[in-house]
C-alpha cells in the first residue's frame, strides 16, 4: 500500500493559540478515512492547512503528499499536484459563471502540470460528459459560482469539480452541513462514484449519519488538536451512542 498523505507531528497555531498539538495521520491510496470530533477539536484546521489556506502558522511537523513537502508549496501548486478541498461553506463568486470558473481552474492545473490547455469545444464536451454522469443540469453551470445555490447544489458543484479535476486526494470538510437527507444522499452518491484504487478521501464530519452513505475504511477521533483513537467503521457507531466526552481526558 502506497502512502499518499503523511502528516507527522503537526503543530499549528493561529496568532498565539495552538490548535493542533503534534498530530499524526497516514492515508494510503484507495482509502477513505473519516475524521470525527466535537467543535473546536481541530478538524477543519487540519483540512485547511493541508490545502494551504492562509492564516495558519505551522510551528512543527511536516505534511508529505506523494513524498513531497506540501508546506513548501503554494495552494495552487498543491491543487495541481492533486489535492482538493471541498469547503464546509463554499463561497459565492458573483459575476463569474460556474462554467468559466471550471474552465479557468482546469486549464490552470493542466498548465501547471505541463499539459495543453483545453480549447472551448473540448472543454464543453468534457464538462457535459461529467455533469451528465452526476445528473447535474447544464443550466446550473450558467449561473454565478454558488450564487443563489441551495446547500445541496453547492455540494453537487464541488463534486462536479472533483470529477472534472480528478484529484488524488479529496478532503471533504463537513459536506453534510446544512443538507437534508435527500440532498445528503445525492451528494454522497456523487462522492461514492469517485472512489477508486488510486484516489484517497478524507471525510470530516461531526455525525455518523454521513457515514451511512459514505462507508469509511478507517475512522479517527480528534479531540483538542490530536487524534486520540482510530479504528474501523464501527467506531463511528460507538461515537453515535456514547459521544465524545470519553475522549476528553485522553486529549488532555
């Protein structure tokens, strides 16, 4: 099994507040890892630091992606290497159609990898094929990025991006936030369609209900900036019954 992502002894702070306290995590190709924990445990911080979101100060440790130190890379370089972050609350970009956004982002990644940019006809053919496979109407792509989108539409838009960009590592930061059961099922179906032996996924969530639809290979519990317990999918069921309080002392 090839290690795709290795997080070693990661310490992260914002201003003078340390959020991650020596966190370790290894994700291999083809695996789906769920990270669960209460608010403030550092789950989203971990995802943001891996993707390169500004505002975080890494004070110790390293993050290796395909054996390379991503902390030395700009966010766009990480994306071109194959790291994708689906945000908990995708931002709206008024005045930019989803279609133009997708074409610009895809061609930027292709250019960074030394590949030829797709001309408009080739891009349209590709995006139509991907959208059809995910049952996403083309009318949605003519609208401003996430402008006026429902919660479910925003998550489907991010799944479309994953399918189009074909990243090696997909990080889903609380994709179940604000979704009703029907929208959650549709979003999860899209994620499951992208599972492959060459792609790994890190699914961050508070609740076990998401894992009814996306079955993880491993579940990790975070508390106070550390992974305090790891196990199989049955660990999520245990958390649903007993909550996170049992892990507070372990994290102290």
